[in-house]
């Protein structure tokens, strides 16, 4: 794995701008959804089986996270909590490089072994998170 800093050339995608925009628009849409009193999302897997799905507790974890109740967010869905922490850090970074016009960080996996290891770690995190949710399924 190689981490480098590069200036943004005119022909490349500005990932920081794209993902910061997606993040801000998503939070705005979610806030509008709940402000309008629209119904909570339903989970078909949970409705059919009574067991939590891979993303069960995601909405509640996000609400707890944005209210500053970090331990409750961690309890509802640890992977979502970690993802929201990482997204918050990325958003601060993206806003900083957009305002200051500094070189961008890029991560590159050079070998197939590194790519497989990254895929394995993501899959292991998802499986461990689901195991946690299944072990606490009665709260759903």
C-alpha cells in the first residue's frame, strides 16, 4: 500500500469535492425526511425473519451519532459508528483541501496480495459486525 500526496490535475476527478457533496446532501436529505415526519425505513429481512440484517440499527446509530451520543451509536451498530467517525474525519480533510487548495492524499494498493488483504479485512469487519448484531438481536 502506498500513500502519496498529489496536486489535482485538470483531467482528474476531484474525489474530495464529490464525496463531501454526497455526504452533505445525504445528511440534508435525511434531516428533511425526519423533519417532514415521513415514516421510518422498514427492513424486509427483519420483518420476515425477526433477526437483524447487516445494517440493522444503522438509522438509530446515525441519529445517536449526530446527537453526540457516541456510546449509544456504537451500541446500535459498531460498523456504522466507525464509518461515521471515518466519514467525519474525511469531511474535515476534504473541506480543508478544498479551501486551501493543497495536494490531495491518495492511497494505492500495488500488489494483488494487498488488494486481497483489503477485501478480506472489509469482509471480516462486516461479518464481525453482523455477529455482534445477531448476538444482541432482541433489542431490535
